C-alpha cells in the first residue's frame, strides 16, 4: 500500500506537483458544468486555479487560502461560479500536511458556508444539507489524518531502526577499539623486550658469528612483528576523536572490585624488575597508602594499562645502559597520579633498539580515555627527554 501511495507517504516536490496538477484538473473539469458567465465567475475560477498551482510550492498556506476563499464566497451567497469538488483533495492534503485541527476547522467552515449559501437560496433543508456536506468533507479529512499517522509511524520505525543500527555500529567500533588497545598493551612490551635484548647482543664481538646472526634475525623479526601488530591495531581501531564513550557507561562499573592500591604496587614492581633485566637504568616508586582502594575492573584497567604504556614509552625511546628514567605513582582514595621522565641520549632516527618500528596507539588512546574519566594528561618531548604527568580521578561511588 505504501508503494502505491508512495507520493502520499513522502510528498516532496514531486508528490505536491502531482497533487497540485490534480486540483487544477478538477477546477478545469468542473468549470463547464457551472456555465460560468460574467467576469466575476471567471475570476473566481481563475483564483481557484492559481491557488491549486500554489499547492506545489506552499501546500498548507495554499490549502488554507483555498478553503477560506471558497467558504467566504459561498457564505456570502455571491452569484459566481466555483469548483466545489476541488475542496475534497484540498481538505485531504491539509489533513495530511498540517495538524488535524486545521483540517477540522476547514470542515466546519465549509459546512457552515454550505448552510449559509442554502439559507440565501431559501432552501428549507439548509442545515441538513450543510451537515451532509460536512460529513463528506470530514470523511476525506479523516482519511488524510489516518495517512498522516501512518506516515509518522513509518518514519518513527525508520528512525528507531537507524538508531539501533547506529548503536550496533557504535558498539562494534567501541569493541574494536577496546580489542585494539588490549592487543597493543598486552603484546607491545613483551615483543619490545625481545627486540631490545637481541639488539644488545647482536653486535657483541664476544659472541660467535652464528649466534650473532640468530640474534640479528630475532631482532629483525621482533621489529617486523611489532609493525605487523600495529597494522592489525590500525584495522581494528577508529580515530578516537570520532567516538565518545557514553557518560552513563563510564559511571556504571559493576565489575568485580579490585584493590587498586595493591594492583599498582604489584604492577610497578613487576615492570621495574623487567626494566632491570633489560639493562635500563632507572627507578620506580609508589607512594605509601595503607588502606585498600576498591574499584571496578574497568576502572583499574585504565590505571594499569596507563602504567604499562609509560614503561613501553621508555623502552621505545631510550637505550639500555645509557639513558635513565624515573617513574613515580601516588595512589589515594581520590585519584592516581603518575609521573615519568627519561633522558634521550641519541636521536630517535638512528641506531636505537626500536628506531625502525612505527608507533601505534601510544598515549593517544590513553589520553582520550583518561580525559573522558575527568583526568588530565600532560606530556612534553624534546631532544633531551620525555616528561609525562597523568592524573586519574577515582569514582566516589567506589571510594565511599
């Protein structure tokens, strides 16, 4: 049905032009029936014809003017010819295009005008005739209102479908972003450690030639693995500025509680031991806080992933045994504060362990996530080194 009445479902310019042409055709077809005589009769039909044409451009004002013109002429009982049947498509279009009140008002006006015209003509059944005409007009108006409601219902269903489709796409994008971030954070440091260790030994003159070749192959393979991993991450991720996590979601962390104080201490200690094993010179420290800090797993992941990224940043930009670093973490019931500094002894485009590895998400993904949670990320990089300061507020609901 909607396909048959497609131009009614969505009138647009084409549908309104068709409707206006139909009204013009009704006026022209009805004109000979009334045998117009005199200038005023032709002028009246011409006005109706012009108003019918105006429907294509100004549908609602043209319909209202159509009804008012016909009703006033009819109510005054002027002896001029008019097209009566054109009122039916006009009333129907008005009911479809405007509020039902406009169409009902038009029906009442035309019904009263018919009564007054019959009174001028001294017709005994003036009231009955007016009510009968009003019933016909009302039937057309009801059809227009029903079609308008059907149109609105179809449009509402389409909007709901589009909203659900957009939500599914958003959920998929956010899922891909989380997956890309997890892949990046869980793999980068381990492979980087392999690359750094093989880089340290591949040119050592005390090692036989065959092991040196093997270490060089391991070094190149680890760099290639990092680059390939970043390409996979690029496929999964979308620019973080294109998607914003809903605020309601960020405030609804119902996952299993984690003692953030203990988690940070254990992670920093583990990462420091790993850095010592790779030959990096630096120290890590966690401020003293004696109480537990229960938070949700998702909120804890923001902090721990950020700490891992800071250590990965050190590995990416420094040389073991030459550069130095310092990382401090302060945890309390209100916020987590992280500060990391490191020196850079060689240019970033030279013989450094990860000099030929393209950078992936890095701090960019973490910055957006932290800022969405109400935190701040400040970073500065120059020829001498890196400085990064991060503050992550904790949710009050988790600390009460």
